[in-house]
């Protein structure tokens, strides 16, 4: 009787073993056509529960005499289907827990075999192909979003493993796979209301022309348009710099003239036929809130330091602000002409000699002339109401501060929104750095007060805390305004 009982148990064990390890033919599994990662399916996990939250406890399927063989947990199976520019995807399955997900570990190694990243995700996404093939409830797919631009250029090996539950860990079929992150170099020279100019090339394909797609987004995040071009224009500067054969420039025609008071975001993608279309640059264009800016850097004699230096280094920032008219930079003019431009401009900046109640100009034909406190005081009230910002980059323009008859106060009195000057003597070099940094910061969308702080910090860093009098700044008006939006 005892022998008959043992024989029956052995039959049961054999049947269970065959049932547990009999699987559908995996060679017939075809991944779903669309492989787009769902963010909800990607997470860091610790496998201690099943998909219903139940604890998974390691126990033999049958507890009988220890001298009799028993069934063990099934070995996981699965595939690493895709390694693309945007995702790593596939599936993993363990037949003895057909409706439970498995953890998948993805190892990314560089060309020398060093592991540079380990990603834990879970195979819990529904795939109809798996369900149709009899793989449990079909919730065994995985898809991990990838940002390859976070990796240095080079070829990487991607390996994926299914982490068995009470079982072994198995490398998925078609694992490992390789993916190459291409190295590109690029530059955006200027973004205007009518064109965008720049260049791009790949050092590992030095004479290959890349396509460029510019995605333009409005302030509210809506897509305004997509503009395309091929970077195949010859530029002598690129050739001389060793940028391939020099045929790597592009000029993209755009039209932002109908947009007002907006800060546009421009995402630049390069297209090389590989299916990998990363962003290589993000730039901004500020449609004009105000139509014109006037810039002066007055030279008084041949030995004078170039006071327009600030406009050279801030040129791109100034052009990108989106003003319809850029007057200057002028190195010479008369005081009367300068006053006329102040009345008709929206932003007016001068770097020259000055005193508390006067600003000195110079021209080759008329010599030195002075714009005075009295001349501005003679203007009708509101004559400068179009001025968002006036900057007197001179000595003493704000001397005496709020209680004095100085150039800053009288200009504000006649309607300018914000006026900036200095109370004491200032150094030319430090002023150039300050004006440049102020324009760059303003072009990035910072407030006037924020741009002032950024500019002073730049002077401090450039001249090792020798501020050259620039810390004695005096400004009045709406410093929370922005020069552009």
C-alpha cells in the first residue's frame, strides 16, 4: 500500500513538472509595432510582492519525503526587442507565475566594458502579442525611456536580464545590443525675426552635411512652427577652424514678425538618417515689446579707450532681443542728436565722460558738445515716456542720489520708466564689462534689477573684487520691468 501511494505521488510530481515548464513557442512572438514608452510603466522597484501586492514566499510546490524529487520554479524567458534613440524595450516572463511581472535589470557598458549605468525597470506593460501567444495576462512588456544625450559620445553595449522570482536571473534573447552616441559640434550665431544662422558637424563624419530642424514654441508652450534646412553652406571661418570641409553652415528662414511681447523657445535637432534626432541647442527669441534701442560708446581722442567695447561682446544678445531697430553703436555724435534719439528710442545707453549734470559727446565735425541737465529739464513733461530704460555709463550721473539735481533724476522726471547711473567716479574697463553683462542678462529674460545684480557679479569676478566704482550704482524707477519678454 505504501509503495502504491508513493508511485501515485511520483506521477503527480511528473505531471506538474511538465505543466510548469511547457511554454508557447517564443519564436512566433512579434513585438507590437508601436514601441512608445508609457511613463507609468517605468519605475525603480524592489521585487518583494506580486502585482496585487501579495508577498512572494519561497516554498517548494509539494512538500513530501525529502528523498523524493520536487518541482522547482521555472526559468524566466524574454527578449530585448529594441535599443533605439529614445527607448530600451522588450519583455520578460516566468511561466509558473504567469500573471506576475518580473524585474528587469539593464546594464550599459562603454567600449572598454566598464559599466556606466544600471537601470532597474519592470516588465508590467500590456502587450497584445504576448497575450495572444499565451503568456499569462499579457502584462509582461517593458519600455525604458532613454536620454542618450546624457552619455558621452561613443559606442555602448546594452545588456538586459530578467530577474527570476525564486529562480535564476537570465539574460534576455537578443541581448546584448550596441548603440552609438554620435559626437557633434555646433554653434548658433544669431536668431532674428526673419532668419536663424548657425553651423553643425560630426567629427567622425567630417564632410557629411546634417539636416537641421528648428522647433519653435510660444510662451504658452504651444508649437508655433517647425523650420528645416541642411547644414551645407560653405563658411571660410569653419574651414579655417578645421571644421571638416567648411560646408557645414545653415541659414533657416523664419517669420516671427507677427508675434509681439513673446519669448520664443527654439529647439534645434540634427537629423543624420540614423533615427536618432537629439536636441543639440536650445535658444530663445524675444519678440519686441519695444521697437528700438540706441547705443553709444563715445571716443574723445585717438588715445581714448574704446568705450563701445561692451557692444562688441554683447552683439548677439542685443540682436536676439528682437528690436526692430538697433541704432549704433555710435562712437561719435552731437549732444542734440543724442537727445533726439533718447526721445525716440525705447532703450538708450551711453558710455562716455560725464558729471552730475552733464554728459559729454564728441563728433569729428562738431567736436565736443554737452548734453546738460537743463536741456532735459526743458523738455515737456512725458517727453521720455517711451523710454523703458536709460543708462548713463558715466562718472557722477547719479551723484547726490534722490535728493540731487542729477542726470538720473531729471531723466526719470520726464517720463523714463527706469534710469541708471553712478554716484562716483567709474573705471572705463569695469563699465564695459558691466554694460555687456547687463545686456546679456537682460536678453535672457531677467528683470532690470536682476540684470544689475548679474552685471555687478561679473565685474567682481572679472576684476577680482576691484569694482572700479561700479558698486556706487544709483537707479530709480520700475526695476522689476524686463527689457524684453
